């Protein structure tokens, strides 16, 4: 199966905190999304490596190359300001290498579409070229660089914080789309209600089976009695 190297934001506090969430920074959220994404990708059969927060961009790219990954995917959230002031920009963006229509663009479009399936507002930021970013321009393997949404915008910040697992699953779906791998849903643990329903279904099935057996036995007995009466006459 393909190898996927995940590289969540490494800097503890690269920008101001998430708007409306004092003390919550891009690093914290992206590391959590990365962990969820690793679980989802592993569930779908991929080999996954997640970068250590202590590694620099250069070390991460070198590690990804040495591991012979098929996909290098940084995970970031965006910001239109570098201050505590609320930004107005909203929506997911995915950054690519090279021209529109190329391999990187096509792969990034798949991840972008999956993010837009769960994003609640009608934005159109799309996919655009950023060859100068180290984890795009220096990765010989395919790189998909999602900027999930704008953490300096109040609405986007709330959406990101409340949907980390859904975002991770969307990233996984986009990767599955690109590699032609079937996405596998997470198995949900049974609730007490689910267990009760399953138990009732078992009881109903046993009743139907036993009732059918009893009816068949009754039919055989009646047939035997009828045959006996015929012979006796």
C-alpha cells in the first residue's frame, strides 16, 4: 500500500491564537487532526508516518524521502492577519506544486473537494500554486498541502475546533480518492440500545425458526394420522 507522511504544523505558536479561543494555537489543533488522519489512513490500509513536533521542515522532508513515502502531506490552518484582530478571509485552500492540471493539482483538487463537502460556507478559494513553500518545492514525491480554514476568523475557528475528526476523515477520503483506495468507515461501538435491538432480532429469528419447525412437525403428525386412518379403514 502507498506510504503517507503527515507533517502537522510544528511551531508551538506560529501565529496569534485561534480567534475566540485564547491559548489554542495552530500547532495544537493540527497535531490532533494529524493523529485522527493517521488513524483513518491506517484503517484504510495505508502505511503512515507522522512527523515528530521536534523536527524542522528540512528534517521532515529528509525523513519523508528516506522513508520513500508516496505522499507528503503537511497539515495547517490559515491566517489572513498576524495579530489578535479578527480576519475576514474564510474557507479551505489546498496548495500545489506546478501548473494547473498537473499531477499535484489533480491530487490537491480531490482533497479540496472532500474538505468542501463538510465545510459549511460557500467559499471558492480552491487550489493554487506555492512552489516556494519548502514542503512543496523540496519534496520529490507528491505533496498535498491543505490549509484547512482560517483560524483568525471567528466562524472558521469554531468550525475547525468543533470538527477536527471530520476534517481528518475528509483528508483521508481525498487521499483514498487519489490512490484509488476504498475508504473504510470507522466501526462505531455498539450502544446499549443497539445491543438490545440485536438481541430482540435474535429472539425473533429463533421464534421464526422454532415456529417453522413446529409447524413442519405438526404437518408430519397430521399426515401420519391421516395415513393411519386410511390403512385402518
